[in-house]
C-alpha cells in the first residue's frame, strides 16, 4: 500500500473517529447539562409537595388518599412521577396505572447524597424502568427526629420520554449544540482535507516531479535540472545527492568518450601505417597497367580493391580527426568574468578582422561551479560560431543574468545570409558533453536573421 493510499485512509478514518467522539461528547454534555438544570430547578419540589399537602398524621397514613393526591399532583405536573417510600426505600404508595410493573425498592444512596447537598446531577432509580436512572427531588417525612419515609419525585416522566421521541428529530436541527457539532465536524473535515492537500503539494507532487526528472534524465543523457533541488526543503538532501550522481554519470560518459578517442587515435596511427604501403602497392599496380601491352583482369581487380581500401582508410582518418580529446574535468568555483576575458582576448583579432563588436554584460556576482578548460572551450566555440555567421560590422552580445538556479547566459548575433549554412557548430558532441557535465543544455531560438543561444551554469555549492 503506497503512501498516498495510506494518507487517504488515515484521513477518512480520522474523520469518522472524530464524528463518533464529537457526537458522543455532544450527547453526553447535552444530557449532563439538561439533568443538572432540571434537578437544580426542581430541588425543592418534593419539599413543597410535602409541606403543602400533609401526607400523614403521626405514623398513620392512608395509601388510597396518598395515591389520589399523587394522581392529582401528576396531572398538574405531567413531567413528574411521585412515590412514597418508607425509611428503607420500599415503595409504599404511588400513582402508576393499574398493572404497571414497578420496582419494589429505591436505592437510598442517591437519596442520602441529595439530602447531604452533593453536587448535581445526582441520578436515582426509576421505579418504572429498573435499567435506567433519572434525576429526582426528595424530601424526608419526619416525626420528631425520626425519619418515617421519603417523598420521592422522579423528574422526567415516562410520558415525557415518549413525547420526546417524536420531537428528537425536530429538536436536533434547532438545537444550538447540533450546530456547534456540525461546525466542529466541518472544521475537522477541513483540517483533514488541508493536511492532505498540504502533503500532496509539498511532498507527493515534488516526489512525482523528481521521478519524472529521473526518467527525463535517463532519456536525455543523464542531465538533472538544478531547479530540481528547489522543490521542497525536506527533499533537498535527496535531490542534492541525485544531482551529484548525475554529474558523476556525466563524467563517466566523458571518460568513455576519452577512451573512445584513444581508440580512434590508435585507428588513425594504424591507418597511417597501412596507407603508406598501400600507396606503394597502388603505384606498382598503376605502373603495371601503363607498361602492360594488354589489360590483365587480375591486375585490374587488384587495383580496384586497393583503391577501395585506400578510400576506406581515408574516411576512417577523417572521422577520427573530427573527434577531440577531453581530459578529466576538475570542478571548482570560478569567476566567469576571468574566463570570458581570456576568451575575448583570443577571439578579438578574428572579430576585428570582420569588424564585429563583442559586447558583454556581466553581473557583479558571476561565480560559477565548473571546469575552467571546458568552459573556455565552450565559450570559444560559441563566439567562433557567432563571429563566423555574423554580418560585417555587426555586434555579438553576451548577457548574463542571475537566476535562482545559477547564472543564465544568452549569446545573440545577427546572421549573414551569405554565411555558410549548417548546424553552426552547435551540434557537436564536445559542446553537448560540456553542457551535460555542467547539468545544463543549450537552447536556440532563431527569428528571421537573428539567432540566440541560451543556457545556464550552476552556482558554487
């Protein structure tokens, strides 16, 4: 399972968990606040009922009379259920409908906690539902200093619970707690989406871009763009090592080219060694043909094959001579202005001969990271091409602009319509190798009779 899938699953599970937790806390808080409010509001309810309606005289009471009084009071307050308890919590009188199953006893611990002034809410037994507890109000029934029983009033009657079932949905949409919960869930969802988007933009997309850069690098001579190191701070150590790896691979390519050049040199030497005796053979064959009285097919065949071999050797020498030897590069921090000054001094006589002006625009901070000899060779070739193809009395402009990834270099010149046509010297493997080694590549733009070449050089690391 990849990181993106795990992130989506984590975000979704976290959101669902947040819904459960926030919903549970909301229900608990709502019930807690409601119970505490009701119990505080009806704290003295049982006491008032006891004082306003004398329930007994002495230790004697009439259960039927109590039940009638309880029934009347419950009609006036349908949210209450009234019970008369003895001193042990046993139910002695109530106003429940006939046939209603009731608990026989109510626990005295919550009653004692209520009478001792413990913090609300205090939940007591519900005689009509043994599995549920409710808030209540209670008042002791005394005779002298003796507790004969308790007037126990359950707050939140069974009828009220039934009625609440039909109004829960409506109250859910109108309750302020519901809106607070909805807002909290939206905030959690927004946070989850924001985290995912941040991770995607700051981590997943840069990783995807680096993978694409590696693919492009493999297809384009192992060039890694320096701007790949600017994607994200957390990935800079990785991209830096990739940058160094690409530079090492480029250097290895140059070494292979150097070895290939050595092989070509050997081929040139061998071709020269073969060309001398082959020329002698051709001379003797031609002399034979001139002096012979009649044509000999064998001599003619030998002469044609020797001539063909001579042409092949000449072609091999020409191909080998077009390659240049590249020494092992030595990278260091360099002042580009010093390199350009050496190149200008070399190319100035050629430019003066053609009346071409060399214009340079170099910033104050012109330090680059590269090989001095390779860069001198690069700019020499570029200026030589520009001067050779520029019209008489024209200008060749070199402009250097600082960029976040290095120094951007642009060389512009006009094109003489009478100049030799071709690649203008920009397609040679030497220039490509030099730019590849410096993790750059040359881009060209031609408009009418104007030509521009641009590339970048890395800053010192």
